[in-house]
């Protein structure tokens, strides 16, 4: 009897000892490509590998990770989710209705999210995005509001949870929609945050700095990063913010970092295929920074790459053919081409259609028969119609309009992108989200936990389990 008791005691001791010494995922990266379905990733791979008359595919880093699975993402109110409902599920483990941030469908319960739980457990936390940090996806990792559109309220809530590092774009309305409210940045400063919104201040950030809000000094007036395709000189990238974030919050206890490639979604809403490709590349570059960290600590680091939803119902191929090499002739975002057209109209209101066609060829390749981009009568008619509406019909084109704004009048830039996508075999089913499951790519400590098809509510549960929280 005594012998049996000793065996039981030893067994329990070993079990408890194993539970206490078993190594957890100490450093966790969650990369969310907003709007990035499998087609967005594959189109990017085709673009990077494309050569005339050559079929070849080399994987992006994310697609080389050993675990490749998929995740469902429906919300509590629809099979087609919004970013905030999806990100709420991914951060809290609970479904909510489209439009809600961090709360139950009836808006009565504020769900505790993974950032809050990680902080309570002693981990450091970083939240990064290439769009405004009070936008739907990043906000869902710290805020609790009835609507994703309550940007001012979200920005005022941001400093309440002592998150260590915010990085990316600015706030939508730092003084409220009417500009008459207490400043969101001043509110954060009062609560102990340091604002780094210049290159000098960004470069000075170092390991151990606490409560940082790093804002890209090169951004659009509305707060989001410039498009990756436009290569604005000296503009900081998502990779820069990721690298700096790692430097700032690296510590012996560990950290959780969420990094959003937000403008993938924006490009897909606008059906701007080439800008989308460049945003996926920029997102992949950020993943490379985490991967460099992983290579130094492979037994302690976990990298998860996924999306909140797919945008645009993107497919590839027309009549069994694609010509992704043609996409390389677009060298500007649709938004910047809109700005170029607006400036031209202001300086030369009577600019000719032929002059515009020359600019379309220079920036999109269209009309260059030597590379397979000649324009037929139908395509010329589409461009002429857009020209007449924009330059002759006095239709104003707002280059900085909200990315969700839909207009019946298609600008020259949107029309050019549509024609180029058609020629390359890139098809868009809509300008909105689709309900398709989204890819999950994982490497590192506990990667096997993600190997089977699962729901987005399971994501934070798996991460917290692996972190030992």
C-alpha cells in the first residue's frame, strides 16, 4: 500500500513538474493581411515570378511555413464578415455582429481580448498597422465600442490598457469629427504615452522604452501609409515598424505582437490589383523581420500569418489564360493617378484625350502594342467615356475619398486598372468582402496546433494555450 502511494506521489510530482517546466511559446507574432485570401497571395507569387511564355511559381515566405491550413470567419450576423467582427473573434474568441468592436452582439458585454490577457500575465504587447491605429482590425485588439465608426471614442480608449507599443498610421479624428473635443494624442500623453511621429523620434526608440505610440511621418492626410507601389522617398514601411517593435518590446518574459497589413484590403475594395500585389509584398517583408527573430529563438517563437476575410472575390484566369507579366507595367497606385489627373485638370482644364492616353501608357502600359497591351475599340471607348466624365463633364474625383466610397463615375485611373487586370487575367467579383475561408500559415513553437481546419474564434484560444495563459 505504502509502495503504491509512493508510486502515485512520484507520478503526480512528475506530472506537476512537467507542467511547470514545459516550455511555452514565449514570443508570438500574429500577422493579419486584411482582405488577403489565398488568391491575393497566389496572384502576388505569379506577379513576382512572371515572365512571358514561362509558367513558374516560387513561394512567398508565408507560404513556405510548414503548417498550411484554413480558417472560417463568419460573424454572428452574416456569413460575410466585416473586419471588426472578424478581428473581435480573433482577439477575444467570441463572435459578434458586423460593425461591432470587442463587444457581444447585444453590445452589453465587453469581451476581454488577448492583449489584455497577455498584459495581465506579464507579457509585453505590440499592435501595428499600415492604416490608422484606431481602424477596425487594430482597434479590435484593445477597444470595446458599439461601432467601428466610433473612431474618436476608440482613440480615447486606446491608452487605457497599458499596451507597450502601437505603431503605424495616425487617428481618424484626434479632436472628434467636428474638431471640438479633447485631443486623443494629449489624452494618451496624460496617461503616460510618448508620441514618436518623426524619423528622429522613431529612430531613437530603443529596447525598454515603455508606452510608445509610433506614427509614420509619411502618410496620407487621412492617416494611412502611402501605397507601397508609389515608393515615397524616406517613407517608413510596415517592416520598419515591425523591426522597431521587436527592438522595443523584446524582453525575457516574452511578448505578443499583432501586425496588420491594412492596405491589402483597401486595394481590393478598389479592385486595384497591382497596388494589392505591392501591399502583399510589403506585408511579406514585415513577416521577414519576425522570421529573422524566429531563427535566433526557434524553440520559443511562434509566427502565425492569416487574414480577417477576403476582399474583392478575386480569381485568376480568363479562358484558361493569365498574363501576370503584364501587371508589371502599372507603376502607380490608382489613388496617386487620380491625384495626378486632378492636378492636371486644375492646371490645364482643356487637356486633350491623346495627352491623357500618353499618361495612361506611361503609368499602366496600356496602348503599348510592343508588350502586348494594345487597346481595342471597346477599351478605348471605356477610357474616352471616363475622360469625358472627368474632364468634360466636370465630374470631381476625390483622390482621398474613403476607400469604401462607391461612385457610379469611374475615374481614368480606375478604368485603366480595370482594363489592365482584364488583360492580365485578374478578375474581381465585387468591390466588397467575400465569405470564403481564409488561409493560415504557421511556423514555430506549437505550430501543430493550427494544422487542422478551424474557426476564427479558436485562434486566440490556441495562442493563449501555447503562451501558457
